[in-house]
C-alpha cells in the first residue's frame, strides 16, 4: 500500500495546476501562428510516444490492456474534451474559460441523477444550482463579453464529466500508466488522418514552415499535458482524493496569473466573483462525491480525476 503523504500530494496537485494553466496559455498564444488542429495533434502524439517509452522501460506496467473498448471510449471522450478546450481557449480569456470548464463535478452530479438514476441530496442539488449561477456571473448573457464561445467550456465540462463517469467504473482494472499511453495513442491515431485531410502539415504557415521557437512550444505543450497528468496520478496515490479536491481549483488562480504574465489580461470584479463561486461549489461537490465513493465504492460513479488535459 502506498504511504499517505498529503503535503507531497498537495504539492503535486499544485504543480499539475501550473502545468495545465501554462499549457492552456501557451495554446492560446501559439494558436495565433499555427492551426489549433496541429497543436492538438502534437499534444497527443507527444503523450503517446513518451508514455510508450515509459512502458518499454517499466517493470510494473505494460502495453497489454484487458479492456480495449474502454480505452478507446475513454480516449475519445478525453480527445473531445481537449478539442473543445484547445479551440475554446482561442475565443475566451484563459481564466474565465478554466473556471467554466471546472463545472465538471457538478455536471457529474447531474449525469449521476439523470442517466444513472442515482439519488442526489438536497445539498448537492444546491451546489449544482449555485455553481451554474457562478457560471452565469462569469458569462453574463447579453453582455456581449464572450457570445457563443461559452459553448466550448460548457460542452467541455459535459464531455469530461462523461469521461469521469466511464473512468470511475473501470479505472481500477488497468494500470494508470497503460491507460495514459492509450489515451495519447487514441488521440494521435484519430487526429493524424484528420490532420492530413486538412493539409495542416504541408501548407504555408504550418509545421514545415514553422520557426524553431514554435516547434519548441509544440513540444512544451505536449510535455505539460503529459507531465501534468502524471503529477495528478502520483498525487492521487499519496493523499485521499477528498483532501486534494479543493487544491485542484488552484488552476483557476494559476490560469489568471499565467494569462496576466503573457497577455496582461486581468478578469474584472464580477468575473472573480463568479469564478470564486464555481471553485467553492465545485470543490464542495467533488468532496461530497468522493465521500460517497468511500462509503459506497461498488456503486459510486464519480472519478477522482477532475482536471482535464
């Protein structure tokens, strides 16, 4: 059994938040120069190659999977989430996008109630309503701040919640490192023919014409996504998920800080209020979900992983 080290787990969660917030900001920056589809492909290709090398050198994990359909479905859902994130962050500030995307725990609650017919307590319904109220404060419909672009993080929260529900049922049956490899492989295999179909590799301003600095940033994005999730995996092995959940929402603050450093953008007062409401409600929902997981491990539908890659 892994020794519990909460302080180290929290530190790894903070590092994961830094990785993902930096990745999103880099994606937004690089999207002004390269096709987003190419950036998305590079992120998953890097993960597939790096995790493949990891498994070749590993003495405890391997390539064999007992549930290939699960790996394919899981990889496809996470690819959809990433696609919505990569394209959506081009249309919205990173901090606001991150906050809305982190509605995932409350969306999991909705899916558990509507799709799986689980009983949801009054408190959890209250947190769902409050979290969506926070999203409304950030979005402010009719204000013209973001327009249709808010559909990206909202849809991303839905696809990632679906990913969580699926993962929570079967994740214990596979090595997380093997699953991490197949997640990258699924994304790379799906995206490669699409990339060639849209000629994203051999047209002006794309991969073959990109300067070295942009190629380095492509590798950085792949590394940040891959390493960030490894930090998350390691953190979950060092501390109870309920302990780690509130710290996952550090990603909102880190996203705001990194976005300011690169773009000099600062969310307005109402955006901070809405992001705070989402963070509090999301963390509380996740904590309640994890407490239910501990009490009913055989029937719970909620996964431990809350940060999308």
